[in-house]
C-alpha cells in the first residue's frame, strides 16, 4: 500500500497521516493506497495558481495554448497501459476505461483543434463591431480577456480522468490555471495522470495543481476572478453553491449534478424494428456501462402503455446476457461499483424506490460474478424496476440510485411522455427513439426546457451516434434545475466562461489598435508595395490598397449570365421591372465580387499568396446597374499563423482581408472577408 501525493505550489507533497483515507481496489476490496491533504495551506495553493500559473498562461496566444493541449494529449497517449492498469482497480472494464481515459484525452485534442477558431492573440473579439455614431467615428466592440484567477474543479468519483481533462482543456485554452480536487475514492488514477502531465513539462508551472483528499477550507480563499466548477450529487452541489464566501465574492459557480435522465420509446416504434433494437441496446448500455455510475445514465424509461410487457421481456433478455465480474477478464462486460460505500448508497436508494415500484429484473442480495468474489468486491446486479402509475409516484422522479438501476414506466400519448420527462425537474440528457420527424419535433420543443441535451435516435444515425450518455466537447454538457443549471464544454461557449467580457468603445482607429484586428472605418495605410507581394510575416494589420475603377456594362452582365447559367429575371434586359425591387437590369452579386477580385488581385507574377482559402460574411448592399464604375478598398484585417506539421510543409498562415466594394458615389455596394493562405518565412 502506497501513499498518494498532492501536487501543490510546484512540489509533490504527501498530506499528514492524521485523517488519511484508505483507498481500496473496488474489485477485490484490498487496500491499495492512503491519501490526505492534511497540512496543506490552501490559501497558498490558490495564490500560486494566480501569481505563477495565470501570468504564464494568459500571455500565451490561443494558438500556443491549443498546441500545448495537443502536445499534452500526444504525451498522455504514450502512457495508456499504465492508466488502464490502474483504472481496472476502480471496477471499470476496458470499455468503461476507454470512455474515461481516451475520452478525456480526446477532449484535449478537440480543444486543441478549437484554437483555429480563435485569433493569434491572448484574448479574443466577441461578436460584431457596433456603429454607435452616424459619422462612423464612434464604435463599440466586445472583447474577452482571460480572468486573473484560477479554475477550481471539484469532481465526482465516476470519471477520474475524463472528469479532470474535460474541464482543464477548456480553462487552459482560455488562459486560466486549474486546481483539481478529484473524488478521494478514485483519486489514485487521477494522481497517476497528473504525474505524467507534470513530468512532461508541457504546461507552465502553476497551470495545474492536484489535491487528493479533502478540500478543507479551500473555498474560503477563492475570489471574484476565480471560477468554481462542481460535478457530483445535487445535495453536495447545493451545499457548495450556498457557501457564504462564494456568494459574497460573486464567484462564478458551475454545477453539473446527477439527474433523473430519461429515455422515451415513441409510439411509432414497433418490436422487431431497427429503432426497437436501438432502444433496447441503449438502455442496456446505459444501465451497465461504468456499472450505471454515470451522471448521464438512464434512470427513467418511458414506453407506450401497450408495450410495457414487450419492453420488459426484451430488457430482461438483454441484461441477462451481461457478464459481470472482474474487469480484467475479457468476457466481463460490467465491472463493480467504485466501492463498498457506493454500493450501500445505491441499495439504500433502491429501497426507497421499492416503496412505490416493483423489482422486475435483478436481485438486491446476490449477483453472479465471473473471476471475482461478489462479497469482497463492490458488485451489484443490474436492477430494473416497474412503476405502473408514474403520475402518482413522485419518488421515481425525485430519487436517484447512482448505479445500474432504472425504472420502467408507461405513458399514453406524446403529451404524457413530455409531461413525465419534465417531472424529473431538470436533467442533463433525454433521448427519444423514433422514426417519425413530427414526433421528434413535438418532443424536443415540448421537453427542451427541462433537458440540457436531447438525443433523437433512429436508424439513420444508429451507427454513428455516440449514445445517450456521452457528452461531446463541442456541445454543452449541463442541464437546468436538478441538473445544476450549469454548462460545461460547449466549444467556444465553454472557453468564454473563463474569460471576462468587456465592452470597448472608441474610434475605429483606437479599437483597431486595441484588438489588433482591423475595424471598419479605421485609417488604412500603404507603403506602395502591393500586399500580395509580401510574406505573411511582413504584412501589417490595416495595410491597405484602393484599386483603380472598373466600369460595369450590360455586355458584362449578359456574358456572366451565359457563363454562369444564372439567368435570374433581375439580370435580364427583357424583364418588365415594374413591381420589382430594381429599376432596370442589375449586375449579379457574384459578378461584382469577381470583378472586385480582378481589381485587388496582383496578377501574373508568382507571389507569396499560395491560394484563396475562402470567403466569409459576403454581403451585397446596393444594386449595381450597367454604367456604374466600381472600385475596391482592400485591407489586411487579421493574421492567423498555421503550424508546420511536416518538415516538407510550406510555412504558411491565413490572412483575412476586409473587402469593401464601392460605386461612383463611394457608397458600399458589397462587403466581404476574403481568406488567403500566404507563405511565411522559413
């Protein structure tokens, strides 16, 4: 038996023996480690994160932070065998561990890729520029800057790796350090992952600290620049959220709580259909994966009243085929719960549910296991309950047994299914299994207020869907009411949770200087060299050319119509323009854009521009009639470097150009953001 250590203030520290917790192998019941946070100065831990970790991270750009996450993910992948070996001791099977370990690492990869949607700055612009004066000299823009505090993550026991990595991926990309306090019972696995993270040297010192044990008075030292995130039971979350110090300091608190998630079998689904089989498979998976110890697990199963018996038989058959036992045995498909305490808590909750329901599959007292001792390990049979009067039984919508336990309930009509789903008072996720689009629409719009995520499952997505219980990095993970009212992950939404939104007002020139992104109306400049002749590194924000003019003729419009095949009536001279929006034949918007390209592109000679990468935000704002002359104001708006993945790759970056197309009166007839790939210095 060994002693876990905490990583705080740049050192690995063992807590004092007084009050140390003993951690057990969930499969064998044997003690494997002790852990304690006794003697740790929690105030110093937070100070270290703010004074050392935060300045190091917040000065890095999003691109640098993203590449840091990518390097970290690649490093952790080299140590999977070590992590899997420890994960088995939490009672997890190979499949359970894959979700936890490689799912967590996958989050790092996902947020590393998200860097491409952010600028090459330590901060970002949020939304559009707002014109605040008629003359265009006073504008407003929201920007997001990293908070100067620390992300405090208090995590549940069921996902000791994913629970940590899915959170720190977000705050690290935002430029904020983290203090992670995993649940004690499985913290030995979290500690092993953090050991490899620290040993890699990839993260700046102070970016990540670990507490394996009690959080003590940690929350008494957080402040308004910090963010606290909690995953676990609703009761514990409420206690933490109500902390007077957090309330006094207005500390952002994000809670993701266990909830009474549900799955609905729609009335159109018949036994033997693909959707029927998907439903049965999904319920079995949600009951047995991680032995049902998932905050997203299916707790309530709603089926049409006339199909209850058929569903009961199908689920009983599926559950009976699940081999339970030692997760090291390749035949085993369901391991143990995380510990004896967790098993006892589940059984206590089941007893409460049995006051209003009946047990229709499984046993409270015994479970057949393979290659293990059912009593020494924290094993529990899958338990399927039946409640025939769900509208009269509040307990089935209030009491959660956090294990392989679900309750089957009947409904009549989609309105009843929606009403029953809402009786859980807010959940992380709901699933409806249906092949009917109208039913899906009615359920999603009717139940959407009470669920953070809704999976619509049918044959069309049956192979690719990630499942009821799988939150995804780019989608929010959270839910209203009982589920905590918070949001995790969610792509850019999640990153901005760790940043402060600031509304900046001033002249276009000032906002350009502040944001390092050209703002419409700002002063442009030129040194006489066409920007397409310059390497990425030599281009400056605000560098601009104003092109020569070009006359748009009737012959141009007719030729473009023939070439493109676009003979929309507004582009034809033969059209009667009475009762239309146009006075006469009008030029195609794409013709004007093409002509604009002909004006601003530096032609013929080879130059550092490698290719046209795309067009964003193209708008045609005023009709262009034959006889109108157009010209272009072409400005360097933003620069985004790209990493060189292979030595043979051409060093390059993406340049965004703000294109304003003007007519004879200098009014804007079209605007766009053009993206080019430009060669960088070697």
